[in-house]
């Protein structure tokens, strides 16, 4: 019944898990019973999450996708009086769009150190901002069970990784092309040589088998080899089984995937890999990173880079080919710090796996 829908109101609706059937108690709490002022619960008090008895209007899968999108595209809403954050803060850097924590959270950019020459930036898992870091919770005497333990990522570390990765790709693109082409050629050959029956073919054979059983059952009844009660009971079992098989067949027939279609997609992927690997390593811009890097999964001392070197197709191709492993030693970090005239306090080595 609202005449005007503000951004903040829409955000509250989209964040409300009640609509997918889940009820969350203790979203707020009163830290001081004398003042009786409510405070948003960021983990200070244990929340109670239960499944409601009401009928949800959206699925949990849709709700989770919405939360991911909100976390990714968090924005600042400005009013005439003030500006305040709705969701997580907007991502001022390309890395904020690509980083994904091992816990599934997105990353927020924040100031790590302030200098006269400029700020040093880092990235923190957004779920830690919501719940508090492990150290913060320990200081407050709160439980750390299920709390993300990912460390903050200094921006220089991401720049160092990108420099090494893109330099390697540029130098070894012929090798990478050979690896990926061999992998895809094997996949195409496997499809062409595939003689095993598909799931749809097996279901159709199963359907024919059930139909034959029904015919033999009817013959047995007509020849008075079984009683009417036995006939009815067995017929109901076979009818139920046949209905289940027919439903499965209908589902598979909705979107049939022909061998030629799979081969065409693999050949298209080979072509797109060759095109997208053709770049100038001296012009690594945010736009190029945005195109070539699908996501970077963050572990404590390891990163998984997933390159996006194919165009969008009808079905997204999953990154499964490991093409390189990198080790960034203390000497690598010191050399990078000297070359770029930046102050780095810790020289802990870390690892990177590169996938396409």
C-alpha cells in the first residue's frame, strides 16, 4: 500500500529472510537495560534462526542469489541530510569485484595505513565486517565458532600477483594454448568415440521393460494364472514406476544436448581462448582485468585465479584446467617493494594456482 518506495525500504525487503520461510530472532538487542536503547546485533548476542510455519513466497536459492548480488553491488544512498551505507560499501577498485573469500563472502576495500603520500589500501571479508574479526570477538568474549579467519589482503599483493600472472601468460601463451587445445581436443575425441548409452536412452529402455511387464501381467490374469487382487496390486506398482520414468524422460527431453552442439561449443571455446590471450602485457588496465579475470578465491596464504578467456555462451563453461602454479617468496616481495618504492612490513610467502 505504499505510494513511495525508498531504496532503504527496498533493501530491507530484499534482506528479509522471512519471505523464504526463515525467521531470525534477536536481530537487535538491548545492551543496557537502564537506557533500553536497541542496538543492531552483529554477533554480540546469539541469534535464533528457525524455519517458520508460514508459506514462503520465494525459494531459498533465489534469496541467497539476491544476497550475493546485494553484497556484490552494495551502494551508498545519499539523502539531503546525510549519506549512509546500504549493504556493503561500493567497490572502488577492480579487485573488490573479483575477490571471493573461502567462506563465500565478498571483500570490501578499506584504508590500511594513512600516509602523506597517499593511503595504503587493503581488502577485508565482508562477513568479518558483519560479525567482527576473530580477534575482536575474542576481546569481547564472544564465540568464534563459524567466524571467517581470512586475513586482510593488502592491495600491493594483488598488483604483484597480476604482474607475474599476466607476464607469464604473455610469455608462455603458446604453451598455454597447447595445453588447453590438447585438453579440449581430448574432450571432443571422447564425445565422438562415446558409445555408452545416454541417460535418456537407458530410461527409454527401462520404460519398454515396464511396458513388457504390464503386458505379461495382463496375460497372466487373463489366463487365470493370478488372482484379480494380485493383478491389481502388481499393476498399480508398475503404473507408478512407469509414471516416474515418464516424468524423468520428459525432463531430459526438454533440453536435449546433441553431440554436435557440445563439439561446436568446445571448438568455440578454443577459438575464444586464442583471441583473448592476444593482449599487450604493457597495457594491463582495470578494463582488461575485468574481462580476463573471472574471480579470485582467497585462502589464508593461497589464491586461486580463475581466468575468463572465453566469450559468454548459452551455458557457462566451468574453469577446470590448472595451467600454472606460482610461489611468491620473501625475495620476490622485497624486490617488488624496492622496485615500486613501497613499504611492506611482512614478507610472508604465498601461493597462487591459475585456472582457465
